[in-house]
């Protein structure tokens, strides 16, 4: 084989460790200046070399990637074979539904369902389903887990069927931790190994924050479930060869400034720098001052600043983390020696590597901050938070405000039970972004301890919670005597899962929610999460702020967001003396001692020992290679490959289409496909009620992703979604649109079904950054099932664009200054897109013909955001799932006695 001539051994003084595909040898063969490439690209290059064969195309791809030029036009793609695939349950359950449906399709076409098997290791962590129903009770953790099993028994039983049906699929049951923290602390092996051959560990995951593993020097990123299905079945993940933005870190963070503060500042800076679809790679002397947990906080938020990855090259901090988390000495040695043999070990210094462009960050200038009230990139230094919130209250909604008349804040004595604008109702220490960082978590515990010693308490109406990303966190908080003071302030351990960060904050007290609704109050959630999109945290809370765990404790003590923490007291002690934040903030000595006490590897080994969980073991589960689809409101066979023919469908143009909705900028996947609670008066709630499901059992949209009937009705149902087709109101009306030409108002699902009965194709229009946020493929699946043929936007976020292609929906971008506003679209127009009969090519320009109701016509140019030839192939098949089934059947026909590889 072509690639075998580049195999070399590597080892230590003690002997040979293994074999590797040598990039230095490839460089010596004249393939380019590989040692000057960004390290992240070298991981792609090694994968390409290891999977290369003797065909000219593979050699050409090797030469093209090895000869990467920093400022070249990006019009070529590279196939990447990840070492493993990572799932969480909200995305993993629908993925298993798809795999089961594809097995049915293979069987219906005369094939063997057993042909469809994973080709790489797959691990599913059940972490997204637990909700915060109980929070101040001493046994809140046990109560919430019991409720979780009651709600999700059908889903979990289906996951257990998947484990026995699909080789190479493993599951971490509920209560083990959050997927990305579990991946970082336990699942990541350091190096991949097949026999004697070692290679860089790499992963794609069905969650956008899979990038957290980049902190360890492991290349990984988030993909939609549809793309993950292809990777699981052995197809490469294909991406355009990217620009690589080098982020040069200088100096070190001042005392009192957390990795969270840096991550939020970085998110704002890199959004401004427009690193969308780029690789980000960190370099410079400042990297040495950041531990792997610090780096993980930055890498976790790559989706928030739009980057595909946020990569830290392997170095001494990586090896130190492997040791600290209980990986054995052989793993540590192999990791170090492998990357040294590949000339990839150590943080690059300025001038050593080529980057497309460089962004310099002086760590010494970072300040404590928050982000909000609606987007992670809305960076606010602490000193302006109060002023900014009060200003936003009075601004109209069209200018990003809340459109409220600001009343003066009355003394609490006037009416202690009355809520006001700016009152905090949820305070959550949550999310792998921060709970994987011992420094951040210990700072929160120390601040809580100091507050308790001064006699401060959190008001009982604030819903407080602590949801660590692994059991290691509660272990070291307990060993440092900090778990108790957190509990005294209301921050009891409620779960080891995502909880509030994913939208599973649970209900507020009915009386509080009634006050908020009746008075139109802008109340607040503060959380140590990574996303604060509208209605994500809780539908009743319109302002949501991201911050470090310590600041979550501080703001919970204050009880309001409109406070100047530098000059106003958090509260008063027993003597009536004011207590200020600077008095409670942990000293460097206290922080250092706590880190020293917490720093043991044994708890990491102990936390991940195989333990039989009684609730999981007791779940009934079906068996067999094909799922029988018993009646269920949670698990229903998806229709994406029903009645599939072996021949590809004829591609037709789009004629006389209507706009289903007109949307603005920064439409997130939370807007398109919510994850939180299902409202009784929503279209999905109406459907569940009609099916005999009690309102108390509706659960969340995220938990219902195995039922396409619910998810179709939930598409575009976020209560904060603004549909520009509707008359401008002060309050958004999510889930509603107009049928044309009669302008009849109704649920989006009902209107879409009416258009289907009229055989009218649909399009969706949007602004910049369409599809920002989570990787959830239901944001694309829902569109496809509603009959949407194309989404036309000013720009797309990476994962959602890919998901649209995977579902056979065209992503199209306006060119120049064209937009919904400039084209004067109101939703009453008709649209033609006649190009498709001539075939499709990645990146081609197309013409949209617009017919206005007054008889005028206009055309505009669109760019097809099918970026690679592989994506074009998927689209020609009607989507990725039909392509996978047809490919499997094609391979089987060539070797009918063998299982296709």
C-alpha cells in the first residue's frame, strides 16, 4: 500500500512503544513544509496519510493539504476519519432511531439488517434529560434522578436495545456526568491504537461543545446526528480545507480573573474577528500559564465564537492532566513520545508556524465579566452590567431592548413579596464549560464559605442549583469542606448532568411565574453555562447572563442583576454592616491551598469504575437486530427512508413557492427546534393532549426527539421567535405564521400542512448567522418534514448548514447587500428557483425569481452553500440517510456473501 512506506516505530529508552505514520518522513519526501503547518492541520494530514491508498486522488489530496497556504482560496475539501464518535442522549436517541429505520430500509430492499453496523467506537453519555425539579431538599439529587427515570424509561429502554443491537456502542447511564467532562476526564485515551499502530485520538460528537476536548491536544468538533451516522458507518467526515486563525496568548491572567472571564472576552473578540468555519489554534508563551481545565473552558465555547475547533497543541500541560486524572504512566509516556516523534509536541511560539491570520490576546488585560442578556458574545465587564441592564429595559425590542417603562426599585420593606425588573429567579452552577475546572469551582466554594461566615444567605425564592459535570467535583468540594457552605446558600447537588444550561431548569414556583407573566417583568437567570439564547434557560425569564461559578454565587446573594458589585454591598451581616464582594473574594493563598487539597488522581479513577446502577439494570429492554417499534409517544419510526427506492430521485426545481416564515439575524437552533418544556397551548402540546398524554407527562422537546410527530409541531415553536411576516408586536409570537394569499393566521405546522395539501413548496428566509448554537439535527429534520425545500439566509453557522444538506434542504446565501429588508419581502410573494434541472455544483451561483403581489418581478443572486462534492452527492440522493442505505446496498450487491466494510 502507498501509505505503508511512511510507517516508522517510536519509543523511549525502555524500548519500542508502537508504530506510526510519519509526517516528518512525508515532509522529507517533498510533500511540503509540513513542520510549519498548524498542528491541527497535521492531525488531519496524518489521518489522510493513514487511510490513503495508491490512487492518484489520495496522493493529490495529501499534496494539497501538506502544501496548505495560509491565505489561499478555500475551494477543496479533505476527508477525515475520526477515531471515535461521541453522543449525548438528546441527540443520541434520534440517531439510534435513524439507524434502526435504516436497518428496516435495508431489510425492505432485500438486504441483511446486520450489514448496518458501527465501524468505529461509539459512546453515548446520558446527561441531557435530568431536570431540576427539586433543589433545596437535602436529597434533591436522588429525587431528581428518580423523576428522570420515571419520565424517560421508554427512551432509556430504547438505548439499552441499541447497546445489544449495535456492536461498538457503549453507554454511560444517567448520573455519571456531562458528556464533554466525561470525555475529557475519562473517555479520551490520549492516543488511538489499532494493534501496534498509534495515531492521534480524534472525535466527532453530536453536540457542538465536543470542541472541549481540543484542550487536551485532541482534535474534535461537533456535527449533526445525520453526519455522525455517516462517521459511525465508516464514511469520512468531509470538510473544506479551513483557514486557521492563530490566537497568540501573552502574559497571564491577574488574580481574581477566571478562565470563564477569559472565555467570555474571547467569544466577543473572535465573533468580531469572524472566525466562522475556521480552525482556531492557540499559541504563544501565555498558553503555559493555562491548565488543561482552563483551556477546556476556552475550547468548550468554540461554537459561541463560530470556530470549528479551538485547538491547543499537545504539551506538558496535556501530560500533566493525563496524570492528574488517573491515566496510567504508559499512556502518559506514549502520548509524549508519539507527538515528539511527529514534531507536534509543545506550544508553538510566535513565528514557528504559519497561520491565516493572528489575533493577539493579552491575558493580563482580561477583567471579570458576564455575557448577556441574550447572546454569549454580549460581553459586559462587571462595572457596566447594572447600567447596561437598566438601559436595555427602556430600549424598544427592535433595538435589542425589552421595551419596558423603568420604574424605580422600591425598598424591599415596601413589599417583600413583590418582584421587580432585574430580580434573579434562577442561579445555577452548571455546565461542563466551568464545572470541569477545579479552580473555578473551588473559587465558588470559597466565596460561599466566606459569605456563610459573614451570615449572608440567598433569598429562598431564587432557584439555586449545583449540577457538576462529574462526581469528581463533589468529591473534591467535600474534601475541601466547601460543599457544605454551598449547600447552606442553596447550591445543593441536584444532578450530574446538563440541567439548566440545556434548558432543563425545571419549573419556577407558580406564584413567581404568575407575577412575571402578569406584570410583564424582565426577570433574570444567572448561570455558569455556555448559552443564554432567548427562552432557552426558562421561557418566563427574558434576561440570562453567563458568568463564572463564583459570580453566580455573588449575584445570587445580591438577588438582582442591577447592582454595581464594585460599590454596592451584596447584603449585610448580623451587625448590619454592609458586605462587599471584594471582602468575600478568595485570596490567592486560600485558592492555592484548596487546589493543593483537591489535587489527587484517585477520585478520577474511582468515579469512573464500572458500577451497576440498579435503576438502569431494572429497565426492560427489547432485543434483536431490528427494533419492533411498539406503540410509544417517545420512540416512533422516523419516515426519512420509508419506501426508499434504489434509484436516486429526479431533482426538480422549486416553482411557485411560498415563504413559511421571515426571520432576522442570529436565529439559533433553539429558536428553530426548542429543547425545553412543551407548553400546553403549543401545537406540540395540543398533539400530545390529543394522543392522551397528560400535561404533567409532556416532558421536554429534547426528550421527545424520538417522535417526529412531536418534533414537526415543535419546529419554529420557540415563544421568543420573531416572525417578520406578522404585524410588529411588543411580544414575539413563536410558532405562528400566515397562510397566503388569504393571510389566515395559525400554527406553523398547521399552515405548512395546508400548503402541502395544496402542493405548494416552501422556503424560509433569514438574516446573518442562521442556525447558531446547538448541533441539533432536528432543526433541519423539522424543516424537511414541514415541506421546506430551501433556506435562504445572509450567512449560516457551520453545523446547521451541514444538517440542512444532510436532510435534502438547500442552504442558499444572499449575495452583496441583498436581504429580506432590501428586497422588501413581506411573505405575500411567490418564488421560483429553476436551476436544479441543470445539476448542482458546490458553491454555484443561482437566480431567485421573486413575484410580488402587485405584479412586479425581481431577481436576486444566491450562492449555493453546498460546499463539497460529497455534500452534492448527498443532496442528489435526497439526503444523507438515503445515500447511506443505497451505498450499503450497492456494496452488498458487489459482494453478496460478505458484510460490507
